[in-house]
């Protein structure tokens, strides 16, 4: 009998001290409260990092004053089928890039989950590099396009769903106001376009505007 976890790929970036984070936010750090090698009975670590570090999920209250916090994220949003779309865009993702994806695959339907694999994923381990202000994010017009499709979830392969220079708040609000949940910083370096199954759950952090997630993908049976 095969193990249930066979064929699953972990697409979660690790969280570690000094990792790349959003400009202006405190650096990720781990403090050792007790240490076995120092004579203590157990090792205990204190963690210091943003809720939006590494691979994570945004809660609606991140950009919407009346939005719910991450502890109230519906579990079903991150469990089930997901489509990975390869988007070759020179800058921000625009509606025409999403139109081209639908044309070569099939139309997106309400309630579907979609993660975009952009040139961000062609880099090496970018969490050790300086923050890239030229990362590919979803422009506000493309965010409205996604909102009109009424997707359940949208994911991206860098630290923010919206572009850095212009349109970041507008992108987040367009998606959140349409009921689209957002995951960011997904590690798609080993993942190709296609249909997958997904396990993706945030921590139950009461009042928080986001949370690190652990996300696993497995090719759908028809894709194998």
C-alpha cells in the first residue's frame, strides 16, 4: 500500500533568519530562549517575523478595514483542485495574459483556484537575495478580471500579489472585495503549468492580517 503523501510536492519556502522580506519591515530573527547544549533541559526558540513572510496567505483585514482576520479563513479555500498557469509577462500581469492562458487551456469558472507561475519562479532561491522591486505582480486591471471570474483563490510566486511601484493596494482590494483569497510567495520553481490538487492551510492567528502557510501540490490524475 502506497503512502498517502507520495507524489506530493512541497511548494513552501522556508522561514529563516535574515530572509528577504518587504522593504522597511523588521528583519526575520530567531532568538534561543533555552538550549540543550547550554545545559538546559529543552531547546525553545522565540520567532520574530511578519505575518507576510515567505509563503503566506493574506486575510481581508490586511487591506480592508471591515475584513475578517486570518483565523476565520474558510478551510475549504485551500483544499482541492488548483490550476497552475504559466504567465510569461515582461512586467505586471495584465488581462491579455490571462486571456491567452484561457485560450490555450479552458475558461476559468467561478470557485476555481489559480496560481500564476511567472518569471519570478525562474530565479534561484530569491529569499537570500535583495528585495526585487521589479517582481511580476498582478496589475489592478488583471485583478478586476480575476474578480469578475469569481475565483476562490489566487496565488503568486513572489512576496506580493500586487506590483511594487504602482497599484499594489488597488490589486489587493479588487481581489478581496470580490471574495478572492490570496496566497503569496509560492515556490513554483519545480512546478509546470497544469491541473493539481492542493493542501494549503494558514495558522489560526486570532486578529492577524495574514499567516505563513504550508502548501503541497500533486498532479491531478488526468495530468499524470
